[in-house]
C-alpha cells in the first residue's frame, strides 16, 4: 500500500513540478526594429543619443533560458542570459564584456534589463555603464547607457 501511495505522490509532485510552461519560443528569433542608445555623463548629467534601425538575435539556451546573442561582438554569439518570467515578460541578467571602438578598448557592464512582448511587438530596455580604458592613444572616461529596442520578429 505504501508503495502505491508513494508512486501516486511522485506522479502528482512530478507533474506539478514539471508543469511550468517553457516560454522561450515566444522570444527566440531575429528581431528587427528601432534602437535608441543614450549615453549620460555621470558627473555632468549631459546626454547624447542616437537612434536607428537595428536587428537583435535571441537564441534559445534551454528551458526558459535565452541568450541575447552578439551583444558585444557581431562575430560571437555570446551575450547576456535572458530568463522568461511569463509568456510576455523576461529579465536580462547582468553581463560584462569588452568592445573596441576606434582601436580603443571599452569595458561594458550591463547591470539590468527587461523585455515585454505585446504581440507582435517586443520592447527591450537595458541599462549599464561604459568605461573607456585610457592609454597614450586612447582617452579615458565613464558613461552610463540606456538602450531601448522596439521590434518585430523577422520571419525566416
């Protein structure tokens, strides 16, 4: 009798624990839209913005696990991990990398991010900082950044 009860318990608990839906496919793919990039000087508060057409690729990385690929390098799929929290929302994990701008290295530190899907439009917001590594040929400095990306999934 106890074995039957244990088996029923395992089936019930296993079904309840494994019943969380996988929302990854709601977000995977190539997204094309408008990107707004804003830099803010932390000392003066002065801002500079740019806006333009952009494409971002979100890759599946397992159950309810995604990757915002090519974040710092278009030739590399590395990027911040993304965790779907519902069928229409996700959070972006902190991430650090280095980019080279005009032969000068800059350290990128992504501190927060989120995404929201109002079908068919995906909105992603990211925040973090940039630190230019100074040298004899490269200026040094720090700036905060905010990125807003509003896009639709491209059909492949």
